[in-house]
C-alpha cells in the first residue's frame, strides 16, 4: 500500500488521498518545529556566541548530548501525557454517548 493512498482498493477515483497528504504535512511541520526548537535551545545553552574553534570541544559535545537527551525525554513524556488524555477523553465521550 502506498503512503499517498494509491494502493489497491483504497485509491480515490481522483487519485491522491488528500487527507493522508494533510496528515503527512502536519507531521512534517511538527517534527521540523521540534527539531528547530531543540537546536535553538541546545545551541544557546551549550555553545558560546563567540566561536573560538572550528569543531566542538569536549564540554560543548557533552552539553549538547545531554541537552538533546533531555529534550527528547521531555517530548516523549509530553506525548505520552497527551495520548493518555486523548484516550481518557475518547473513553469518556464514548461512555456518555452510550447513556443517551
């Protein structure tokens, strides 16, 4: 099955599945935003504004490694919290529909 919805049996008559393209664009925007925020934050925290050497020194490398690890850990925890809230909201909505 193709990512754009051109696989057998699920391609719309017009061709490309626009919903899947919109989801892919949204995901790409989210990943790009995350990466840019991480780079900006870790760069300002770990690297001096005045470059003395062409390569990172040991202290800068260690700082960047820790910063990226922390940034990823926080992103993971936020994602898990959002998923659990989404599941709880979906479960609550389904339960309230069942009582109607």
